[in-house]
């Protein structure tokens, strides 16, 4: 394949459209969460991921797993956790069976904020998708996103 290969050009255009859709959605959600809840989209995402932790097998995430889930480096994730911990929305504690492991739990205040912010995030997502669906380049991607279903835990 050459750099001017039509398949590569189409692939690059598809990637650009996907990137544009993601940016528009994330930006719209970010503005809505900041305005109504003083919460960034990454902070919301981190609270959401950590709120699903539970005791038992596979119940707690290592920081690398958390970083992967919120699409940040481990150091950026640690800074984000620290910011939310300073706001009283998260707390960290040592793993009782492995003193090297550190768990992070969402506090009651964090859970309350997450629950009040969830409708805002959901509405902003819907608004961003509706707006993007008006763009002929993005409409097919919107349809794909709308057709996706969350995986059912085994």
C-alpha cells in the first residue's frame, strides 16, 4: 500500500470522523458537568469506575486498571485520585492482604455527587449525539454508538 492508497485514505477519514465525534461528545459533557456540578468529565468517569468496586474476587482495581479505564497515564490517574480525595469524594486505604496494594473507594459524598451528576452526563451525551447526527460524516458513527449495548457481566 502506498500513502495515497484509497483504502488508507478512507481509513484515515474514518479515524478523523471518530476522533471528531469523540471530541464533540467529551467537550459537551465536560461543559455540562463543570457548569452544574464543578466536575470534569474525567473526574466523573473516575467516580463512576470506582463506584463499581466491591469486596471479593475482582472487586478492587489496581491503579493501572483504573488508569486504563479512564484512559490516563498512571501518574495522571494518581493526580486525579488525589484531587478527588482532597475534595472528600474518594478515600484510599491499604489492601488488607497485600500491604503494597492501595485501594480507592468512593465516599458517600462522592456517590451522592455521582448520582446527581449522572442525569447531567446522560443528557449531555444525548444532546451531543443528536447534534452530531445532523452531520452527514458523523451520522453513521452516531448510529453505531446508539446500537451498542453494555456487556452483560458473566
